[in-house]
């Protein structure tokens, strides 16, 4: 190797390859050949060697330690600022495998003085990652670095998108090296380390080096590159071709669009500019130096290989030569045999993979791992061509075998291990005989005799000991063996087979595929029912029509397998009709297809049509016809028709469109099924003044086609004629009698109940089914545009302000992010913000509402309905708006017939006044029930005179209610008045209300009269409130012959105080009740009194009087009652002062001459003293009970004396207590 390497001044490509090989062999060759080590060290600084060779010489020491003399040379490379960065980084990484303290001290001293920012950034990131690591393996290295730094800061990491740096995340490490100010990295490396058995092994490493890509990227994406310049020209071109409003808005928001006048002129020849940019790009790419790149991969520290860009062309040339050589390998007689015989066999074996590598083990015997793959394609068959019969056989097959070996191998001594054979196999085949005649071709395919393996996959695990090969028995005997066959087509079935060892039941067994042999197969098996498949194609020219004037081309296809199927295709040249027929006699199938094209000159002017017929046994089963018509791009028609004769069905869909002064679009469909017809039509019209949509639907059917129509009618009549119980009454009679009874009841009591005065139950109709059932609907919607509009200008906040005036920064600065634990460092970035301007205002132009009309119509056997609605502006000089709503329904059942009408109108305003008139006229009718409403409202406002006037009238006339209301309101000269008049149920209820505000006084008046149950009830209420007085008066009066109810309540609040009085009288037959009460409250205090009298068999009189002032409060209540010879008289008086309380109660009750009761109670309370006297006397027949008691209490003393006496005739009992 040393002699081949020399002084590294020979061929650079060969020298580079030798150095890469030495890098793999270094652990074995370094100690054995000091001369080789010295030769490699000399290549590091050899001037005649290329930079790639010098860098490869440094990287040759990546697996071995460097001796002292070599370390000095590498250290000089690291500290030399004139050396290329990639070479310095390679030397630095080799030294950092095992750095010496003196070397770390030199790096710490030189780093602050380093001028190359790329080298400085890489070293800072590399040392930062080591210092932030927590792995035990790097603890010694971390301490060495800290000792060398002596507490000084190494510096902050730089922008990873511009500067070189080292990345480390767990067991994954990577390097990205930039050079100078280039924005593309020169070298990228990614390495993954595996820790096993206490050692760190370089599991896998990928690397890529490249140079010369900058001109290409600059030409494409640079400041004046193809894509940015083309995109800018496209933006200006689109901006100038936008609508004026959109362009102005974009220029307002982005001022750069209107400032760059030079670029906008370029849009005049947009295509020429794009072509110029493309030519410029091609020129720059041709003049740029060809980029170079190299990629390599290392596995377990060993470099498997590298690939350069110039080697790709050599590989393509080698592949071409190999294919050409392979083609020359086939002898000439082989090609001749393929074209004359069908029993040829050709196979090729291609070993596409054969890899092996060795791993050291503790026993000293290396572990061999090998993987090989073989691809074996082949064909059996050939081609035999004869004049009357040609035969072809083609049976391709392909197999792939993977052999994986793991074991120990020392030539002539040890060869043992495990082998796993994985096979994937596929085969298919085709054998056919072709016989050709003048007008027919016959193809015969014999049915397969043996199974065909579509895919077969097997996996076998064996043990190898020397020359012996033994199958490894499975540790688990749970074997799965599944086989299943399914019919595929006539004479063939496909089968699937699956075999494997199920080891899921034991946790100690290995995973698949090490559990044992396995197999999966998909095969085609012949059933033996078919011997061959035959297909015949024949052509014949036929003549049809009168005297055979129509030439018809006929193509017939006959297929036998063994069932025979005949397909025939005919083309009539004169009629442009294509016919296809299919016949399968064994299944009684005879179907056909006819496709015809009708020219526009033959059917309708400018109309083209195409027809498609499905025929069975020469009888049309389904027909599909399409028609199209186009006239001068002004009128178009498209129609599709479907016919099913067996169902007597016809369906047609037609679309018409006209484009003239107005745009019309019409969609129409018609479906007929036997006696049922359904027609739908949608028509749309649009012009400058209106938009109109109309829909029509017509559905009808004959009831004779209904199989059970007569049965339904008969069943309904039988149900109504059924007898109820054992009586001679039918269900129909019950409904009739119920209606008659209800009508008689409403005739008798309708006069007293206005709600049901005009309500009647209709007679029971006869039930019969009409001959025709139909449902017709129509709907139309129109909208008339209003050319008037009003504009709203919305001022925008901060209008006219620019981003600079709003103190927006010229650029956004992202924060820096540092995660030393993960080797992640994201520096701060600046994102420029373009200048923006906020518009001063936003103008919205809103059109005024025009007029909308909607109408609908429905007609059917059971119900007819019609509805219309319109709302919008009327065509008059004064702005006027109106709305109208009408609904009408008619039914054979009167109660379901309805009619509703409504109309309303409103006028606009002028410069002096605002006025509006609204009129609503609505009518509702449902059978005997009806309702009508007329509502009129008007108001006039004079904004400059502070005057207004409002008038409203509402009239309701219906079966249930009859009412009228009028309201008049006015505002003038600072005075307001409102008068409401209501009349309901033909003067049964009247109400007059008035609200006014005049002379700083608010007044409310109400007068209501009700006539009900022969009684007249009237209620009058008045209330007024001014600056000095509030008055309320409520009077209620009800009269009915001799009976009378009267109530009067008055209240006054003024400077003299509050006065409330109540007077009520109730007279009912011979009974009369009178109540009067007065309440006064002023500065002197509160006084109230009242009297209640009842004149009837029970005579009752009650009076009360109460006074309250600053010094005392008094209350007296007197009750008198008499009924027959029973009399009650009671008087109670209570006087309370600031220092005393006096209470007196006297009562006397007599019941004829046999019983009486009297009592006299006196209570007196003063400061420090209290006294009470109680006298009771009860007389019952000849018995008399007398009680007398006195109580006197003062401070520390209380006296109680009394006597109780009972007398019966001359007997007496007396009890005295003290």
C-alpha cells in the first residue's frame, strides 16, 4: 500500500481511493507498517496533492490514535487560518478523538483571535455540545476542556443557517460546514452511535460533500434570478388587468405597486419578458462551472464505498455496454428457435447482492454476517407460424432467493452458523393457436392441465456445520396449515395455502421468521370441466333495405368455453346506425343494442339527435334518445328522452336557453307511466329590470288503473253503514244526528254567546272516488330591481396612517432560542415588513329595495289553494311602498275552505315632513267561519315645527269577534293628546280612553261599558297629575232591573295632604249593603272613619273611627247585629298616649228572653301603675253566672280581688278570692 501510495503526487483519483481504503485497514496496518503511516502523514501537506486527497489523508486516522509527530502536523493544520475550512475541520475532528491538555490550551488561546468565522463557529458549537453533555463517557473530556478554558467564556453559538456548526442529539451527531459567505453547505455528515457491551460503536454514518452549486441556485432563486423576477412581472401584469377598484385598493395597501413605474412598463410585453428570462437562465447555467458532489456511507466504522457525480455517467455507459454484451451472448440459432418452435426454455441467473462483513468477538473467532440475493427470470415457449395455423406459447416465471448467513468462518478450520433461505416465485403461462382465413380469425386456447403458481413464498431456517446442513426443528409444535379453493371462472379455480408455526403461546420462543419453516402460495387449478377456450371473429358485408341498397358492415364474435356466446356488431352506412346483439342459447339470452345518429338536415332545422335502443329478442325494451339544437349562438335546446315500452313509460327532460335582450332558461320534464302523467317546468328570466322564476307542475292519473279503487270506496261506505250495537243506528246516522244536535244548540244559545253565533257543523257528505286524481301546482316569484341606492361612508380608525406613522417596526425580530442539552441553537432573525397604508374611509353603496312578488296556485281533487304576496316600491311620483297578501282555499268540505286577504301601503317623506300611510285589508274565511280585518294607520311628523299627528283605525269582523278601535294622537305647541275609542260585539263592550298633557298637567281618562247577562256595567276612571295636585277618581256602576252595584273611590293629594274616600252600595233583591270610608292625612295627623251597613234578614252595622297625632292615638269600633230575636251590641275603645293606655270594651247579647250575655271590661295603664276591672254576666234559662274581678298593680305590689257567683232559682253559689 505504501508503494502504491507513493508521495501522493500521482493520479489523484487513484490516490484518493487508496487513502479511503487505508482508512478502513488502518487498525491492522498502522502497527505493522510505520512506513505507511509516515507516507500518509506526508500527504497531509503535500502541495502537489489536491484538497480532496489531503483531506482523505487526514481522515485515514479516524479509527486509530495519532502519534506525537502526526499530532503536531494536524495541530498546525487546525491553527493555520489560510488552510481551507474542510481540511481544518477534518484535522480538528481527528485530534478531538483523544485531545491532549496542551492542544486544548492552544485552541483556547487561538479561538478568540480566529478571523475565520466559519471555523470559529464550528469549534464553539462542538465544545458547547461537549460541555452540555451529561454522559459519563465524556466526563474526563469535559474536565480537560474546563481546565483549558480556566473559567473563561468560549462564546455564543452563531446563526446555524449561515455558519458551520456541530450538532449532537443523544446518540446522533452531525456536522454542517459552510465556507465563506456561501448559503449552501460544502459538507454535511450524519452519524449514529450504538452503545453495547460498555463500548461506543459507530453504527452508521452518511456524508455528502459538494461544490459549485451556488451559480445554479443564484440563477434560479437569486435577487435577479428567474423565479423572483418572473413572479414580480406576473404580479404587475395581474395588477394592471384587474378591475379599477381592486387595483386602486391594492395600490393603496401596497404603495410599491404604484411607485415602481419602470417595472410596470414591462407588463406591456409580458410574454416577451418571460421568454427573455428563460434564455438568460439557460445562458447562466451553461456558463457556470459544473457542480461536483460526493456521497459516502460507513457501517460499523468501515466505509462501504463512495460515489462521485462524474462516476454516474460512467455507470450509465457501463450499463449500456453490459446490455449490449448480454444481447450478443444469445446465439443466432436461439432466436431462430424461438420463432419456429414452442418448446424452448430460457433462464437467466443474476446475483444482484452479495455482501459480507466480519465482527470481532471475545473468543477471537470473528463473526461472519453475509447476505446474498439471486434473481432468476425465465420463459418457456416460442412462436410457430404456418400458413393455415399459427401457434404461440409463452410461460414466463421469475424467482428471487435471499440467503442470510450468520456464523463463524475461518477458512480450512471453522465453518458453522445459521442460514435462512427466503424464496419468492411466480409463474404464468399462455398457449394459443391462431387460424386465419380471408374474413375470419379463430383463436383457440387449451385449458391448463397442471396448477399454475401465481405467487409462492417460502422461508427455511437451517444449521450449517462444516459440509452438513441440518433443518432446525421448531421449538413449538403448534403448526398452522390452511388451504382453501374458490371457483374463479369456467374450468378454473384459485387456491390459497398458508403454513407457519404459531409461537405466540410461549414468551421464550423467538419472533417470526425464526420460529420455523413457513409457506404462502396462491395457485390456479384446472377443474377438468373445460378442455379448451375458443374465440372466432368474422367479418361480412351485408345488404339490407329495399332491393339491398343499404350496405351493412357486420362483425361477429363467437366465444365457446364450453357455453357458446355470440356477439354481433353491425353498422348501417346509409342510416348511421350501429347495432350490437348478444346471444347465449344455453341461458336463453338474446339481447341487443342499437346506436343511431340522425343528422340535423333530416329532423328539424339544425337539430341533431342520437338514439340508443336496448333490444331483447328483437323487441325494444328500452330506448334512450338525445337531441340538441343551436341557432346562431342565441338559442339552444338539449333534450333527453327515455322510453320503456313494456311499462308504457315515457320520460323526457328538455332544457331551452335564449340569449337576447333578456336571458331565458327553461327546464321541462315529462314522465308518463301507463295512465299516470307528471309534468314539471321551471322557467327563469333575467334582464336589466327584473328577475323572474316560474315553476309549474301537473300530476294526474286515472283511478281505473288502481287495482283496489272500487274496493276502497266500497269499504268506506260499509264502514259508515255498519250498525252500532244491537240498535238500529248506523255510523252514518250518528254523525248526521250529532251535526243536527250541535246546530240546534247553537241556534238556541247563539244569541247569548256571540262567539258561536254563526258557527255551524256541515252535513255528512257522500264518499265517492273520482275517475281522475290530479294535482296541479304553479309558483312564480319576481323581483323588480330598484335603480336608486344610497351610499354609506364609514370612516376607518387610523385612516390615512402608514405603518411608519403607527410606529410599526420596519422588521420583526424573532427571539433567539438556546437548548444546549439537545445541541439546538436558533439565533435571532429579522423579517422585513412592507409599508402599508390604512384607507381613510370605506364607501358602501347599497341599492334600495325594489319590489318582490310571489304567487302560487294548487288544484287537486280534495283542495284548491291560491296565495299571493307582493311587497315593495310602487310606481308613483311620491316614494310609496305597499304589501299585499292573499290566500284562498276551496274544498268540498266547507269547513276546510279558507280565504285570507291582506293589503298594506306606506308613503315616504319629503324635505318638510315625514308622513306614512299604512292600510292593511285582510280577510279570512274557512267554511262557515270568516274573519275580516281592516287596519289603517297614518302619521305625519314635522321635524322643524316639533309637531306630529298619528291616526289609527282597526276593524275586525269575524264569526268569533266583532270589534272596532280608533286612535288619534297629536303633538303641537308642547301639548300632547291621545284618544282611543273601542267598540266590540256590537256595542256589548265599549271603551273610551284619553291621555293628554297640557299646561304641565298629565291627565288620563277611561270610560268602559259592558253589557253581559242582562246587566249593564260601566266603569269610569279619571286621573290627573300636576305640579301641585294629584287627583284620582274611579266610579263603577252596574244595573239590572232592581239590582244595583255602585262604587266610587276618590283620592286627592295636594299641599293640604292626602284625602281618600270610598262609597259603595250593593243591592241584590231584598238585600242591601252600604259602605262608606274616609281617610285623611295632613300635618295634624291621620284620621280615618268608616261605616258598613247591611239590610237583610241579618241586620249588621259596623263603624270605626281612628285618629293619630303627635300626642295620642285613638281607635273605636262599634258593631251592631240583629237577626230575628237575637241582638248583638259591642263597643270597643282604645286610647294610647305617650304615658298611658286606656281600653274599654262593652258587649250585650240577647237571644229572646231565655239567654243573654253582657260584659264590661276596663283596662288602665299609667307609669308604675296598672289596673283592670272585669264584669261578666251570663244568663241561660233559670241559671245566672256573675263574675267580678279587680286588678291593681304598682311597684313591688299587686292586688287581685274578685268574686264568682252562680244562681239557679232560689239556690246560690258564691266564691270570693283576694
